[in-house]
């Protein structure tokens, strides 16, 4: 009799746990800006240095590649140009890269049409607590500039 009552309560407990997990997610996902701003390289660096790391708070560097794959999958869903960028990021950087895209913006930097990619990265045994900026030409997908911030 006691076992049946416990089993009857199981679905309610599972639903409550699921609601808690969904409601408390600290991973808001990738910020994608298809029509972004116009910056100098210095301004792009300032944006990258100041971006919030709330979406990756507490995530270990060793777990970054799984979240990176998820974020690149999200980027691919944003249309053909974003998908091409995600493919370039996958091709040019190993899939086990310990960095997670936070923001991708189609913008102009110093008059050039670029993609601004801001990532969170971390030290080997740490968490994702640093920022990195990639500026890639939108046509060639070549790297125009990069910076890291600790």
C-alpha cells in the first residue's frame, strides 16, 4: 500500500522538478543581432569587455564544448548568412573549443561589414569567466580582428 502511494506521487514530483529546472534556467542562449550597429574597433572591444557573463555563470570550462555546439546550432537557425558563419566557426575552430558564443552581431567596424562574435572562455580547470572578441569580414569570413579580456 505504501509503495502505491509513493508511485502515485511520482508524476507530480517529476512535473514540479521539471518546472523548477525550466523556470530557473541560467542559460538564456545566444544573443543574435541581425542588423547591428556601427563601431570603431575600440568601441567593439569595449562592448565585448563589458558584456554580461550571466548566461554562462558557473559553467566549467570542461563543459564548454557541449554548450558551444548548442549555441552554434541556435545560430544556424537564424538564416543562411548566420548558418554560413556557424559553419565557418565550426570549421576554423575545433568542436571541443572551450569557448561559448554569447553574442553574434552583423555590424560595421571601421566601415567594414563584419560579424562581431563575443565569446566566454575559461582557464583549463576553471569556469567560463573571461571574454573574447572575434571580428570577421561578412563576405570572406576572414578574421579582421580579435581581442581577449581577463
